[in-house]
């Protein structure tokens, strides 16, 4: 299973100009994807079962960690962690 996501690790967004951020994931697997979960700073933001896997977020200043979990129909999971920041 492969996850390609946005934002990318180390990316910095300018506040307030880029406060509205859309998290996106493209997931490839040899089985069908059951769901894709978006976690931000340890809290579940969204659980999507159908593409496109995209979640809008109205950002807050500071350092953040996005975790994208993709789970296929067999229960296999892949996890991608992305650290990014929203600063002035």
C-alpha cells in the first residue's frame, strides 16, 4: 500500500493567507481501500470510505502533525506522518 499526501513534511504555510488548508491523500493498493483516516495532532478529523480523500481544515498557528491511515479490505494498514507548520 502506498500513500502520497499533501501537505508535505516540513512545509510551512503563511498565516493568515494560507489558513484554509486541504489535506489530500492518494492511496494505491492491490486491494480495495476500506477507509482513509486523517488525524491531526492526535485527534481524528475525518474517516473517508470513498475517494477523493480530501479534508478541509481551517488552520491554527503553530507546529502540527498530520497522520494519514489507509486501511484496505483485508485489514492491512499503512500510515504516513507529516509534520508541517502554520506561521506568520
